């Protein structure tokens, strides 16, 4: 899933098979008075070791990138990290139980497609609770005294109309 490249993009990009929550993928929303962004929360079962390992590798690659491009040659302590434990951070939400999760955002609208990579424009077709493959790029940040690795939202592939066991990770770029 992750390969090396000259610009580091492919090693920091992961296609995440997940259940989506807080899906703001058709209309940007402002959160806490910030800039309006498109966003989605990706819920990954803790049993999906393959995806969690791919995310870990991509986050590590983003940290190495940040060491040279953002953080003056060192990886700072106490970085804000994108992957969180639903049992700890959302203990009262049963949808997050036994899941890891991350929030992916973008200033630009993500491309939302079906399994044949045909655009989906109807918000009733992809919504919170759907199972999707979500294309995410991990990148380092250093803004307003905060440092860490964030998840950028690229594409979302609806996958709840067919087997969630079907491997569609190569379906979208």
C-alpha cells in the first residue's frame, strides 16, 4: 500500500477501509470558528492490524518529513498525533468502542466515488455510518505553537453496498 517516492507523498498516503462518522464531505463546515473544511472521522476496528500498521508507517514517514521540513532537524516531544483510541477518547459513544479513529480534513471538496470510480453527488448516498475506503495523506504541521501530524482527506469510496471484506484498496488513487 505504501511505497517510496521522490516527494514522499506515496509513503504518507493510505487508503483506509473504515466506517465513517461526522461526514462533512459534501459541504464544508467551520468547527470552533475556524476556516470551513470538509472532514470525516474514520473508525478503524482495532482488529484491522493491516490498516493500523499502514497508518503507523505513514505517520512515521510524515514525522521524518517534518523533522527536515518543519521542526528544525528534530522530532519534537509531545507531537499531536492523528490516530486516537475510541475507548479512551470517546468512551460514551458505542460507535467508537473497540476502534481506533482519526479525523481527516481538507479545504477542498474530496472526490466521492462509487466502486466503479463514478462520482457520487447525492449526500444521501454517502453519510455517517457508511463503510468506505477513505484516501488519506499524512503530513507534518507546525502552526500557532502546535506541532504534529495531521490527516488530509483526499477521496472517499462508498463500500457499504457490497462485502466489507472485499479488498478495494487498489480501486482509487
